[in-house]
C-alpha cells in the first residue's frame, strides 16, 4: 500500500513538474558587431500560448537604437530583432537580462565582435548579469553548453520517464548498459543531424510520439510482470535504439529553439550532447542507488513494479492526449 501511494505521489509530482517544464526553456540573446560600435541584436524568449516571458536587455554603458525593434512570434518563442549603437565599447560593461530574476528559466548570451572574438555566457535567475570580457576561452564556451545540456535532461521529464520505463523492463545490468548505450547512440545521431539541418521533423508530432513511446514501454513492463514476452522485453536495446532516434529530434528541437551560436555550432553541439549524457547517467545512478538502498531496508514486492509502470503510463498518456489536442486546436 505504501509503495502504491508513493507511485501515485510520483505521478502527480511529474505531472505538476511537466506543466512548468515549458517555463524552463532558455532564452537566447545574440549580438553581432556589424560595424565599429554598431550591433545587430536578436532576443528569443519562450512563449506559452500568446504570453511570453517579459525579458529585455540593458547595459551599464549608454546605448541607442539605430533601427526600431521588430517582434515576431514563432509559436513557441518570440523573436525580437534590432540594431543598436554603443557609445562606449561593450567589453568591460555589465550586461543584464531584465526580468530574468522573476522566471524559472536561464538565458544564453552570445556576443560576436568585429575582430572575430566571441563571448558566451549563461545567465540565471540568481545571476542575471555579467561583465563582458574582451575575449572568452574555448573552455568557457564548452562549459556554457555543457551546463545547458545537463539542465535540459534533468528538466526533460518525458526523456527521464522513458529511461525509467526501460529500467523497469531490463533487470540484468549488462543488458541495461547495452540498452542505455543504444538509446544514447541513437539520440546522439538524430540530435546531430537535426541540429546541423541535415534532417528535421515537426516538433509537435515528435513530442507526441515521444509521449506515446513512454506509454508503449510502460505497457510492456506490465506485460513482463504478467509473464508475457515481446520484442521489447527480449531485445530492449533494439527498441531503445529506434525510439532513441525519435527522442534525439526532441533534444534537437530544444537546442535549436535556444539558438545555436553561429560560428560555434560544432563546439556547442558536442558540449550540449555531452551534457545530456552526463545528466542521463546521473539520473540512472540516482535511481539505482535509491532502489538498492530501499532493498536493503525492506523487500520490494512485484506489485511495486506494476504500480510504477502504471504511474509512468498514466502520466505519459496524459501528455499524449495533451499534445495531440494542441496539434489540432
């Protein structure tokens, strides 16, 4: 009874968290020096329906608009573009993202100067401003996107639930390693292809299919507990690879939505992908540690696995219906 209650609480918690997941999507600011002291600007902020996060940029030095700010919605984000002139060099000034403190999201900032040097920074609600240096090292660029990848997977509840459902099916640690490796390899392939523009799929159907993939694997976990076998339970790594290709498009959608920095695409892509894998492995290690700890204290009955599979399936079914509705409304 206690385990069933915990499973129900888990399902509710994931549902609430997923409702707020859209607000975790990062904003993206791109400034490019076109002529000495004149910068073209692009600010991409997440949208939920017709509402967007009220974010704006400010500098410690004086700046002025050279052209009016133009805004256009893309469905999931608002894109604002403008041209501005800085009275003093931006290097050494403090850049602030106004309004970021009142959100749950981060902001990726990229400034490219006329001499080719680039500054990349990740601002957060707790640290919504930073001093613009004259230059930035490759290590700092890599760290910015590595942290973004870790954050995305840790707030990517649908991806984590899919991994959890795989762990309900695969009991042998060797097969689990093989299965997770197949999933990793697959979503790394499509993440790369989609981000580089070599292959793309519409985001709405992809997100719907990701939710349905969780329902399918959760159902297979229940069938396994009832003594039934299938391709999923016999060859889980094949299923993980196939669905991993689909999940890769989901990862890519989030990365493209943030906006890959022009000129730093390979480094940003590799760093983001590595961050996703670090976050995924950390989640698996946390789950296995928790299960091992509980088993040392009390025996875990079979019905706990079934209850967990039902909880995961119910949440994923809700997501499926919600995303299908959003596609046609």
